């Protein structure tokens, strides 16, 4: 312990960053006066407000609000805030407090929100208009914004919220749950990573430099994408698609057409059993390929032979208990070496 207390604060803070859970950071802060600041800073850097099912006995939001209200330094420590309310809806008091909390965090980088499907009684889970006030800083620190399972009932307020947070680089919605509102190119001009339904992805590509995309593709995608210019796909480096139904030939045709237009694509991660052929990737610069259905060694040879830029193929398949998933990696460096990774159930 004596040697630990002599460690420089910045080193202690880096070590504390590896603690897996918030309660571990809390325990560290209670060890000694020397470690209190390090433990508290780690505790407040990543806040997860996971609401209990019984609103009457849940004071989590209230407790966090009072903690940062009492100590201004704690507000500066918060970099990530996740609000998870899957078992119930928000009380009116909790809504007001979350609005205040968002305004009180000047260095917040990541905001994630997960909510029951729709709150028919109270409407939008957040009235985003309340997130603006005269005390709001001139520039937003927010870089990632995740909005899951909640319908956007006030599209104007939602766009205004995103327009204010112009420095967001990562935006995530449910990939197949609801419609994402129309957003012109003046909204989120710095967007680099996007998780959303394919129709929303295609609407947001023009005049943005989106590099990473995760999406679900279905046959109901509007045909407007066919009129898009090839340059709208040039910025894409990572593409992670899922076909809503693997037997949907229309969706498969759309997927193949999109990939062929991604001339600078480097990483393709197909998240289902969809079959991808080397010819689909001919126009790309793919270096890493992750598939779930490729078992044939001869077909792997074809991928490496026909795609000069390809360096690695990772094949994933489900294993038997206790192994959850097995991954095999094959390299195209002439050695045809193989790496096997096992993911075990915990």
C-alpha cells in the first residue's frame, strides 16, 4: 500500500480506469484520503443510471443530481452518461432532473439513452426543448449520442437538439425499429459513424463524410438511393450490414449493389448468414472480411486470389456449450496461417 500511495496521481488515475464496475471505483475512493480523489474521478467519469422497476423506491437520478449539484468539480469529471429505463417509464420528477443534469455537464462526451418502446401516456421521454437555456455553453462537448427504443414524437425539437450538438461524430438509433426524422446536411456535419435503418443511412450520406455504418437492410427501402452519386459512398471504410430476412432476394440485391459502390471499403462485417461472393467486392479496397457462413476452404482461396487487397478473413460460427462462439482467422500472406478464437459463456 505504501508503494501505491507514492505513485503519481496521473498513473493512479490510469490504473483506476481499468476497474470494471462503478462499485469498484467507489471502493477505491474509500481506501484512503490519497485515493479518494482518484476513485471519485474514475467513478464519475462513466455514469450509468439504470432505473429500478419501482419508481417509488428508486432515487438513483435524484442522488446523482444532488451529488453533482453539491460539488461542481464532479460535473467536470463526467465524460459518459447512460440512462437506461427498460422496466418502467420516467416519473415527472426524473424527467426534470435529467434535463437539468444534461445542462450541468460541461465536458460530457457520450450520452446514451435506452427506454421502453413508447410511452403513450406522457409522450416523448425527454422534452428536448428543455435542454436549452441561457446558461447553456456556446459550444457542445458531446461526441456520441445513442437513442434506443424511443419514438421521436417531436421531430423539430430533436433536430434542434442535434443541430446544437454539431460536433457529434457517432449517432446510433435502433436499426429497424422506427423512422428516423429527415435531417439536412446542416445537422451533424461532422458525423463519422452511424447506426440506423438503411433508409436513414442513405438519406444522411450526401454532404457528410460517414466512415463507419451499421445497419439492417430490408426490401422496403425506398428506391431513391439509385439516383445517389457514387461520391456519396466514397467515404465509407467500415460497413456492418444485416439482412432483415436472409431469404429476401430483393434485400440481398440491394446489399450487393451498395457494396459495389463503396470503392474505399476496407472492413466488411456481415452479421448474419448472408452469402457474399468475391465478385461483389471487386470494386472495393477490402482488407478485412468477417462472415458467418463461409466453411469452404476452396472458396476462401478464391477470395484471396481475386481480391489483392484482402489480408484476413474471419469466419464466425456458434459453438457448443460452454463455448458461445468460435472465430477462425485465415490470412492471405502466402502462409495461409490460421488463428482460432473461442468465446466462452460467463
